[in-house]
């Protein structure tokens, strides 16, 4: 069996987009290893191997330095026939190993990394990441981008022709567990990061008559706690932390509506296409999200959301109230989700990934 190592900076137990790729490759006969950091317990058995580093450092340059060194050493002393770097923060050790071992390398552009909101906010850091991007991406001729907009931008900058593999949910008939609450609630799932609209969402909850459950963690977790405390919303906004995929599905499936906000700070946010958009669709969940290009493409095919042009407290409140106050609209969006999931699903995206690896490792 050909051995493929997929390298990410997150925990491979919780990164659903990478789990889906690993499962698709495993099903096609590859021996797959997901490599990342350890942030929580193991979530059952999988058809692929996971290597999770318990790091001495949790953030900053020292964390990235430690992770890159440990990734490099692991890849150096283990057999690997192809290596995949997920985002720019793992690209250096993957490139070095691919050269040393003379093996194919793949770039998985989940983000336009140098245009992340938290990177754009720090010009010196952004210049450093842009230099890494400029130096490394052209050396990865094989790769895939999370959406057409990011793929087009990477082609414009560096001439690479990446396939598009969207973060779509696996089409299934899973039955969720018991409802976690006995009354309606809003759901925010995903990274609790800078630029995700939490500065507007938290105060908006003062005017929305149902609780908000936040499932996730990230670099904006403490400011989010501070906002909840400042507005006295401790009984209405609940932080549940990072949940395993099966547990998260239960919370998603029983929610009243999903919240998916992205502030327009940097090209990455404007061009983004996060998996939560499709997770909400597959759960039959109307959502409040952004009127940005990739979201608009989905909405034009199937009306599944209330779109807002920018992240503002009043727009969030109005959007949620439009769902609550218009049962016909809510029912229409919910019915459209059932249709959209038949088109927007991982079963339609997986063949694109398999084609890339089958060309690189044809005898798998």
C-alpha cells in the first residue's frame, strides 16, 4: 500500500475536512496518516492512522517552530510515499521531506493563508507569510483549493492550476441523539477566531429571545468570554468547547438555526467557503450567513439562508427575527436544505481528490 501523510497544524480528531479526505483515500487503498497536534481525547477508531503531538508550547512562533520540527522528524524517520501540506503553516517541513525523499507533494489550500484576518491585522507577520507563500506555493504544482475563488487567486499570484475540493459534508442518513436542550437555540460551530463576527454576535443576543450555543475553540475564545461577561449573557450564550464530530452533529441537528459570520478583513474571509455552511444544510438547518461570492453561488442554486451584506449587530438581529417571524420563509429554507444536500455533498467532491493522488501514485 502506498503511504500518504496529510499534515495539519490542528488536531486531526476534530478537523472534519481532513478526516473526509483521509477516509476517501483509505477507501481507495492508500495507507493514510493524519499528523497534527493533540488538544483532546481520541474519538474512536478510524480507517486511518493519526499521529498527534502533545506540544510544550500552545501558540506563537515557538509553537510553530516546535510543530514544524516534530513534523519534519516524524516524516524523516517513517516511510512515506506522498506528503500533503494542509495550509501554509505546514508547507516548509512537507516541502523539505519531499525533496529529501524524492516523493510527490500536494498542497491543500484550505485558506488563502496570508490573507487570514488575524494575519492581515499584523503587517509584519503578514509580510513573513507572504514570503513563505511566494517561495513555496509555486513549488507545489499539485494541489487543491477549498473554493473556486481561492483557486483563482492562487493561479493569479503564482500560476498554479489547482483543482477545487469544497468542504462538503458526507451525505448520510445519520440519526442524531437526544436533543441537548428542551427549547429552541441558535448554533455557532467552528473556530472561535478573530474575524468571525463574535464582536457583533454576542451583543446581538441581548435582543434575540433564544440561547446561542458556541461549539468550538480558537484564538478569540478569551475575548468572547469577556464579551459574554460584559453584556451579562452568561445564561444565554453557552461555550461548549471543541466537540467530537458525532457529538457536534447532535447539537447541529437539533438547533433552530445556524450562525455563520465572517468579517471582511482580508481576501480569505471574503472568498471563504467553510464546511459549516454545508453542515447546516445537511442538518436541514436554515442559517444566517454572508452575502459573499461563494455563499451567493450556493444561495443562487438553493435558497437555504438569510444573507447579510456585512457583520453588524442590527443586521444579525433582523435576520434571526425574520426567520422566527416568518414561518413560511423558515419552512421554505428548511425544505431547500433537503434538496441542496443531494447536490452539495462529499460524495461528489471525493473523486477529485482521488484523481490527484492516483496520478501521483498510480500503483496504489
